[in-house]
């Protein structure tokens, strides 16, 4: 049994905390809005009133917060209270953000593992995320039980902070592109007077099929935009991907277009809805 603290119990963090408790770990959680964390008590999770007390006695501290600003603020409070614990940073914060957080951990003498995850609400609740980890080999044994509880697979990308994030941004570039491409085809079919469901039917089971396109496409057809991954998160990640592309010298024309579409959906009031709501920017009758 590992003593694990989860800081941030939004869409992803709550599922991760429940998966850890279900695997038999002793789990403590904290969230800025405590009422959002209280339901976790039913899963056997202890809810702490503040980050400082939440990390006391932890073997592993997991952060799952929105951006680097939020992570920095919370961990600046928590790190002085951590003793012999490893910090597992799963929030998507980009390459510069990861460097900043790794430096903060080093300042406090706390081992740091860069471990963003692939997956949304349901995989988090099912313990079926894919963990993309970068960190020193010396701490792998300590964090493996945590990764096994929250994920179906762990990919150790490298030993440097930022290695996990590099692969995460590559994968998220594909996720955002597939989502926008699916919305474009469904929107075009509707605007051409076709049943847009025919698009998903015609690619189904063949070389053009993609499970993620089917998942998001069916949500678009049903206008079911309950958030698994919200539009505002897609805006943030597209910005982080474009920053990485600029650093690497990669052409960002496609990601710039995706970023503009998600930004428009956010500005139109869909920021807290699932990123499938990007459809509303791409078809005359979709809004």
C-alpha cells in the first residue's frame, strides 16, 4: 500500500483518486473547491482542507491541475511539507512549464517525475489512462504502483523532465486534429444536405476508420457536449503545442487553424463543454 495524495480533483483528478483507492492505496485528496472533492469520501478517499496538510505522510504526490500557474501556486504551498515523497506531475503544462516545475522541485529537494497522461474522464475513472513518464530511474519503483493503478500502460519516454511532455504534446496534436477533422466532415455533410451520420457509417470498419473519430463524431451527432475534455482545455493545449512547434521549428499551420476554431468555440460560450462542441463553429446548423 502506498500513501498517495492527489492535488486537484476535477474531471481527471477525481477519477484518478478513485482508481488509486480501488487499487488499495491510502489516498488523500485536495481541491480548491472542497465541495467537488467531498464525494470522493464515498470511495474511501480522505479529503484534506489544504495542500499543506494533504501531503503530510505521502509517499507520492500527484498533481492534476489546469495549468502551470495553478500547479506552481499549489505546490509552492505543499512542497515545504513533503518529506521523502516523490512528486508526480500529470497536468499538461507544456515544455517551459515542466522546466519551471522541475526547478521548483529541485529547489525543495523533492524528486520529480514528468508524467502527463493520455485519456479523458472515462479512462481516468476506469484506471485505463496511458502514462507518459520522464524521470530518474531511481524513483521508478516508488511510482510504479501509482501508475499501475491509474493507467493501463506506462511508457517511460526518458529520464529528463519534459520527456513525457514531448510525447504528450505530439499525441495531443493528433487528438485535436482528429477532433477538428471529424467536426469538419460532419458539418460539411449537414451543410450539403446529407445525413451527417453517413460520414461515420462510410468510414466504419475500414482503413479510414479511427475509434476516436467515432467517439467524438457520435457526440457531435447527438449534440452531447458533456465535458470529457473541455474546449478551454483544447485551447490551452493547442497553445502549448504551438509553442513546442515554434521551439522545434515545426510548421504550425494546421495547429494554428485548430487553435483558432477551439478559441472561437470558447468565445461563443462553449468553454466548459466537451471539445466536440467545436462542431458549432464549423456548420451552419450546428449551433
